[in-house]
């Protein structure tokens, strides 16, 4: 049976680059994990092994480090834009470049000594972005993962469907906890448009997300998810779509009656699995969903 080549891409994954900017005695750190993926006129390398159109993946790795020096790292998004534009415009066979970046945050250690060059790794979340460029239009999807949040009250869960397999008791005061994985898509797609302030936008999105989580009296994690997404869309005009994946980190009341003790919503067993998994997209009215349903592949 004859065969033909389908979608294909190649590149260098997980290039760790740390850029230290020295402003006198004050230093600034950007710590990134950059993955480059290129596609285009690559049929022949698959069919015959000809590398005539192949830019070595080692070269893409070197480009990441060179660009950290030549362009600096203003933000993960801006750095990805520089790389994507370079690969598409400098190599004729390459039609599309996709740059995925994880950013690891560092916090300055305040101390009484001289200089400002000591840091401790911040552990709240990992910042993400994916830049895709085809020579004409851009798609920027940013996000975060591993942001663990909890409300110790103001959450209920009752009134749900019950059948013969249902054993879960209704809860009128429960712990609500989740590990947020979120992606949001910017409506900036053309060089003629004014580019968003990537750093300011990220901080605003995170602020809105956390405030919505804290301020929503929750009757379901789905309701909380929607309020988080709606707050982001309403606050950030540069964002048209938000996709969440929220595992419900269950906290079950421990039965202390065998010990003659009353558990008045004080002692919980934190279960890591199995867990409920709540996922949904929140869109600006009139916009089309483009973020993949499975954000683990983004």
C-alpha cells in the first residue's frame, strides 16, 4: 500500500538558558527552558535522507544562547518572538516556527550586605508561553502550571445526581483546593498591532485569577473556574480565551469518633489520587476557541 508523509516538525527541545543582567551591583535573572520546533519543506529529508533543507538542531540550540546575549530576555514572550521570527525569515525552507518556553522565577534575597545579587527560587508556579509564527501571523498562548490554591471554607457541594453507586455525602462547608494549569490566548496576531506588555499582562492575569478564586463563594469547582476565566477576560482586553485544567485536590474529614473525638471541620486527609478533574474554556463573546482541549500538549 502506497504511503505519503503527514505532518512533521523537528527542533531542539529543552534548552536551559539563564541570563544574568548586571546593573552595577544589582543583578536580574531570567531562567528559561526553551524548546524550538520547525516545520516547512522537509519532505525530502524523510523520503531520501537529503539534509539540504535541514537546519541542524544543534544550530537552533546555539541560536537560543546567542539571542540571549544579542537581544536579552525582556520577557519569555518577547524572547520567543525574536526566535520565531529569525527562524522563519532566515531559512527559506522553514514555513512555521513554534517556540515553547517555561520560565522559572527567582526572588531577590534582602540582606544587609553589599550588592543585590542573591536570589531564592520562587516555588509558586511555572510560567509558560508558546509562540507560533508562519511568516505572516502570530499566535501567542501564555499560561502557568503547578499553582496550588486552597479555600478552607466558603465552598459547598450538594444537590448532585445520585444513583445506587453514590456514597459521597453532601457537603455544606468543605475545603476547596486545586493545582491550577491555565493557558490564555492573546488577540495580538500581527506586527501592525500594538504589542501587549507581556510582563504586566502576566502579573494582572495571575492577580485576577487568584482574587476570583478567593472571592467566589463556590457551589462547585466548575463555578469557580468560570469566575476565574471571566475575571481575566473582563480585565485584560488583550486576551480572548482562557483554558483551565483544575484537578480537585480532595480533602476528606477524618472520622475521629472511634477515639471519642469530634471533628468540627478541623482535621482532614489530603488525598492525592484519584481526583476529580475539571476542565473548561472561557471565551470573549464572539471569539473562537483555539487553545487545544488537552493543554498537556501545549
